[in-house]
């Protein structure tokens, strides 16, 4: 819930959902949904490019855990896309 004051100084309550800011274009790292939103690259292509060494990524995982979070280096994706336009 979010409170705001109207012109009379009375507090008004809204139930508008809190949303994240739009795509941050200068983010250093993005996850798979961010990669698709910013660059149009889906998960399978992202992992293929990563395995070929065309883009860079990092896996964040706690010691002893099987699952983690894969993040992709946005600058390396931009560099890759620039090479594809030449």
C-alpha cells in the first residue's frame, strides 16, 4: 500500500502494485528475462552463445548448492551484436 497526501493534507491510501523500473539500459549484468527484454535473445540462444565464447556470463551459486543464478555480461552482448552488423 502506498500513502499520499491530497491537496487538503489528508492521507489517501492506494492499492497500486509496486513495479520495478523499466529496463535499465546501462546495467552491467542481466539475467535471461532481461537479456530477452533488452536484446531479444532467448535463453537457448544465450546459452549457445555462452558456450561458444561469443558472450560472457557468470553463475552465482552458494557453496554446496546445485542451483544458482546465471547472469550475462551486457557489454559482451552489445559487442557481439556489433560484430554481427558488420
